[in-house]
């Protein structure tokens, strides 16, 4: 039996969902923000996972106050 598609495409991911394919970028963003970087730009075409990435980033950065704009 082949494994199913791990990607969720109909909504942003939440904490309980499997986060696939952006781990290296997530680690880099967390490290840079913890080193004092004041801003991070996340951009790309629609439906590429920007919102899901930001949700996951917020769960990793528990010592920061995250404001969704």
C-alpha cells in the first residue's frame, strides 16, 4: 500500500497537522529571530504554505508574542 499524500491543501495547517517540507526554513527563521533579527519576510504565490509556516513558527517561538496582521 502506498502512503497517502502528506500535504493538506484545503486549509492552513494547525498544531496537530503534520508539517512537511519546510523544516530547514523553519529552523533558520527560529534561529535568526532568537538572535535578535527584528523582521522576517515570508512571501510567495498563493496556496504555497505561507500561513501554515507562520502558524508553525509561532508554536516554536513560545518566548515571543506573535501578532497576526
